[in-house]
C-alpha cells in the first residue's frame, strides 16, 4: 500500500492536511471521507500530485475553467433558481461544497454554473460561503443578500436564511410581473396604432395621392400632415430608433445624477395615485428585509441599515435614515417612525404592539403583508387611471387619421367631378 498525503475540508470551513495509507487514490479518498473530512487534493508522498478531478465523481476542482469568464449580472429568475436549489440541498443535509457542485452539474444556466464553481473554489481555499459570495459576487447579489447570508451563516441557520431570501426574491418577482402585465395593454394599443399608420402609408395614401397628382390638385392640410408623418416613418425609421436610444441614454444619465434623482423622487411623491404606489413599493421592500433580518438574529440597527439599502426613493430613504438616527439616540422604532412620518400610521400601531408585547418579528411580518396588499391596490388604481388616458390618446390619433382620410376622400371626389 502507498502512503498518500492530502488536503481536506473540515466542517466545510477549515483546511487540514494529513496522510493516509491506501492502495490507490480512490481508496484514499474514501478513507478520508470516512474520517468526516471532504478531500480537496490527494497526492503521493513522492510529491506526484493527483487532482481530485480525476478521482471524484461529485467534486470537481478546475481553477482554470472559469477564471476568464466573469458573471456581472444575474436576472431575478436566475437568483431565485440558485437560491431555491441551494436551500433545498442544504435543508437535506448536503454540505455546502457538494451542494454547489451538484447545482453546477445540473443547472441549465451557464451563468449559475460559473457562479457555483467559483463559490465552491473560494470555500475550498478557506473562505466561508458568505465571504466567497461577497468577495466574488457582492455586486451581483447586492448588499442585502450578502448581508443576510452572512448573518444566517454565523448563526448556523444558512438554509433558513436562504428560505427567507426566497420570500423576498419571489415578492420582488411578483411585483415586477404585475407591473409588466399592467403595461401590456398600452403596449398593444401603441403597436396597433403604428401598424395602422404603416398600413395607410403603404396601401391607402399612394392610391389617393396618385389621383391628386393626376389632376394637379393639392392635398388637404391634415391629409398632407399625415402623409408627411407616414413618409418620414417609412424612410427615416432608423433615425427614430437612434433618437429613441439617445433619449433613453439621456434619461438614464439624468437619473444617475444625485441632485436630479432627489428632485424627481420628491416631485413624483406629489402626484396622486402614483405617489401611493411608489411609497408602498419602497416600504414593501424595507419591511420585508427588516422582518427577515430581525428573524435571522441581526441586531436591530444593522437590520435597519440593511433594509434601508432596498429603498430606491431618495425622499423616503432620507426619512428612514432620520428614523435610524433617532433609534441610535435610544428611542423606540415606533417613536422614530412617528417623528419622521416614514411609516403609515396604520402600520405604526402594529409595530408599537410588537415592541410592547415582544412579538416585533411577527408584527413586522404582518406589516409587510399589509403593505403588499397596498401595493396591489395602488397598482390596480394606477392601471385604472392610465388605461382611460391611453384610450383617449389613441382615440385622438384615430380621429386625426379619420378626419385626414375624410378630407382626402372629399378632395379626391372634388377633383373627379
């Protein structure tokens, strides 16, 4: 029997070294696993190294495979898929390294595979899962995700924390889906309008214009305007695309400017109905993360700071920041939120009850559910407000086309008779 040296992972965290006797590397690996360790490298005492990739069916280490590939973004659905699969595997008692390898082997998403491989390599190099996640993909997952994972891992409740993160991610996905669904109807109307203009410019107007040209008559004013618009769209559609891209780029740059974004956020909170939706959707994220962080055992100040990072509106964010400052001075959450008017009064009663009865976690959960219902109601109210507006605009466009067509038809009859 040969003597093998090995590096192994103890408790999925600490790297240990040792040696063991075995007839081949595979047997050595099995003996190491029987000791309760996870082997990462096995080599003969004569310094002839064996990469564990050659001998392990479930643990593959290849530091060069993904070293040149960078994952800078994961969609919300990809985050949900990664978190869900990892939570299920960890809840089943599978060690974190093997769980990541299993996801990498079976996922249909190449980006998730790369993320899992790199996180696994980071853990095998001596990092914790939270350290690897923050080091490699802190910007991809964001401070809330990495912060809660760190808290859960430190408390020994990583799978529970991942389950809570799934709640947050699915809630965000649900809100996103509702916004998209509310935008479908206006988008369809706009597409129909553009299709109508293209149809008229291709088949209807040329026939009428031929009659007017043959008789030497001029097009009516509205008809000439409509024909000009259709002709411009037909011949310079590329210019419209460039212009649209330029406008989108300019708007995006403006919203990256802190002063403009602050003024815009303050202005949009003054618009009826829209302000309710903006306020509730920001508070929904804030209260959900605060509830999750509180249940995960994070100190209330850390939970408030982490939750405030999910707030996108500068005005609301400023009020919550002022509330956090008040809490730091020794006041209760209820007093702080009441002083800054950061939270609706109906929710303040729930939070006050939770603080007095020692059931703050449950009350934060209930408050988050109430806010979710408020988001649905505000989104429905916005949809009801915008749909008639879009219909009126579309009606105006159709009326303009109809009047122009009528003038053209009457003018054509005049040239014939």
